[in-house]
């Protein structure tokens, strides 16, 4: 009986580890990415609620992908120009990000309240990939992982050409906002470590 005790302890430890890993992944297919730019003629604003994202508390990695044609504008004509003249959405149908939390500490993030973090990774827009680092906020609340970030993006950095006719009327930098509310991934046995006070 005593010989089987170490094996039992090992199996129990493996089971606990497997459960903990299953609990660390959060995902959504309905995240939000929006952008805004104030211009002398008309403010430019669009929202995309077709963002697929996965955040892994076990590894500190995260990724998201969105269809460029998922951006919705107030004016249909502006939406057409965005897809045809600027983003060339048929040629470059998706925008993606793949990266990680910098100096990731899962235990600290499991405590109650929002936490300010840095996220670093590769942002691909219009077929161009650039390394970016942006501030973000993450929080475990009611079994969901909430994440948000606001950061600037310059269209010129991604070879997005602005037609000469409106070049001086459009801001050179857009403010991009990401808002994610991610439940545990299917197959997870519950939330990651519950927030503590």
C-alpha cells in the first residue's frame, strides 16, 4: 500500500495540473475593435464586433483576428471607400494580432480588480506586419476575462494610402480600441484562479 502512495500522489498532481491548464484559456468570437479619427470635414468612426480572440493565462499568450469587412460605419459610402480604396479588403481580408503579456504574472492578475499590463506582439494590417507594444487592462470578473486596450495606429505604417483629394483632411493617426469579454474556453472546468481581495 505504501508503494502505491507516491504513484497516487503523482497522478493526483498530474490531474490537478491538467485541470489548472484547462482553466486558463478564455476565448470569444464577438469581441469589439473600433477606431476613431477626428477630421476637419467629418469624424471617422467604425466598429467591428466580429473579433475572434483567445487569451491563455497559462502561457501569457494572446491572439485575435477580425474580418476587415466587419467594420461598420455610420455612412455606407464611407464604408465602401474604407474597404475598396484604403484597406483593399478583398485582397487583405483579415487583420490579426499575436503576442504575449510582458512580464506576465498569472497569480497577480488573479487578484480582484483591473490590472494594468503591457502587451507585445505582431500586428498585421493590410498585409504589413509590425511589432507593437501597447498598454492594456485585464480583469477576472464573474468567471469571465475582461480585457481592453487603446492605442494609436498610423495608416502609413501599414502602407495604407490616403487619396490625395482627402489626404489633408484625414488624421495621420487613428485611435484604436479593443474590448474583449471572454468566457472560459469550451472544455475548461471552470474559471482560472478566482480573484482574491
